[in-house]
């Protein structure tokens, strides 16, 4: 099994086919989208492929270390960046092909007008440990 991170972007990814921003959706359209996401996760829980997932708020802050005895430096909340992560899901699947298949299915979540978004999802494998060589 291999773990993959599926990243949903508020913006920063290529435009979706149904590219109406979520803040312009009706409450019913948002509910349908969220239900699709819950149903998708529940189905993957049933197959043992779901690890975890969360939606993220658009606010956030970059933080970095600024030296011993100094407070961390902050920058945000992402005012000048084009890339915002809307949420993520971790899957544990048998192959890269299965990860691509599931990302494609998740991309079809409904959006404005109840039509599939066909959004681009970022699919990233988890970095695994290099093989140990013993003689």
C-alpha cells in the first residue's frame, strides 16, 4: 500500500471546468458538494483506502524560526499569494493508478448548478524511507 495526499485548492491550480467560486454557490449546492465529499470518504473507509481528510479555512499564517530567543516571524494571512489549499485527503492504495482513479472521481464533486466541478486535484505521494542496504 502507498499513501497519497489529495490536495483541493481554493485557487492556484488550473481552472476547473465548472469554475464558479464556492462563495457564489447556493446553500443547497454547498450541501450537495459536502455530501459528495462525505460519501466519497465513507466509501473509501469501507474499502480500507481512507486515512484522513479535512476541509481548511481560507485564513492562515506563514511562520518561521528567527533565531534563538527571538519570537517566530509571521506573514499572512496569505494576502499576496495566489495559492490557497481548500482541504486535503490522505488515501492508502495499492498503486499509483488507483490513486489517479480516485483523484479523478473526487474531481467530479458537484458545484454550481449541481454540475460536476471537474477541478484539478494535486496528487502527491508520501515520501517513503529509502531502502536499507545490508551486506
